[in-house]
C-alpha cells in the first residue's frame, strides 16, 4: 500500500501543476498575450523547467488554454434556448459575453490570431445556433430579410467581436458590456436603437442577474 501511494503522488502533483500553469496562463496572457513562459511559471509559483514537463513551448500552452476555453464556451451555450428567435439571438450574445468577458484579451487572440481556425472548429455549434435563429427570425419577419442569412450571421459574429475588442481598449463593465453586446446584435439584425433598448427591457430573461452586481452606467 505504501508503494502504491508513493507511485500515485507524482501523478497527482503533476496534474495539480498542470492546472496551476493553465490558471496562471489565463491570468498572464489576458494581461499580456505576448508574455513569456517564465512569467507564466512565476505566476504559478513554479520553475520555468517545470513548464516544459507539461508543454513543449509557449504555443503549446496557448493552444491548450484556447482549446479548453473554447470548449467551455461551446458547452455553456448549448443550454441557450427560446421559442422567439429574436430573444434567443440576444440570449446567445449575452451568454457569450458573460462567458468570455473575464478573459477578453485571450478571447480576442483565440478568434483573431493564429489559432482562429482551430477555435472556429470548436465553436461551430454556436455559429449553427446563430444561423438558425436568424433564419427563423427572417421567416417570421422579426429580422431583416434584405441580407442573406449566412452573411447576416457573419455580421452578427463580427459585431460581437468588435464589442469584445473595444472593451479591451476602453474600460467597460461586465454589465454594460452584456447590454451592449445585445444592443449591437439586435441592431445588426434590423432593430432600431430605441426598439432594441425597449426589447431588452421587456424581456426578464435578458436582465442582468441581481446576484451579479456590477456598477456602471447602463447607457
């Protein structure tokens, strides 16, 4: 029994160290996407040498971080559902923002950088849900029909990324970003700004959770 425990301890420590490195990388790369492995190791309280026991190089670590994050986001958005396509699209925008706002810089790197194609494959299901909501919205007249579904879906995605990118350069609270992501998404699919504003206020499911207080101007 003693031998069995002594053999399992290193593996348990290794798993903990790997998780510590990923947690540290999330913090460090979100602060500076060009940070070195030494910086990540220091944040994790480990030696640079220990990093190479888990990741071959910086790109390998970033790939693991992005893959894990993208899968988490994709999994979280699987639960988004609503019979009204306009509300569903707003919920998708809101849920996506809430999942990535704490790691905004990394999220931008994941979808705009060298790993964009890799990230796109993982997030394919989200794109499908967006296209489906838009197709249904165009069919029932709640969304604009002058732009083809595929193009409109790409514009919705680009709009979400613009909000995310802008928030990395200019301070924006989680709550304000959540509302802005929905407002801009609704605007792209055809609602005027007043109508989009009123639409969000009329839907309790689109309200910011009271359990997540976040000060800041709403508009």
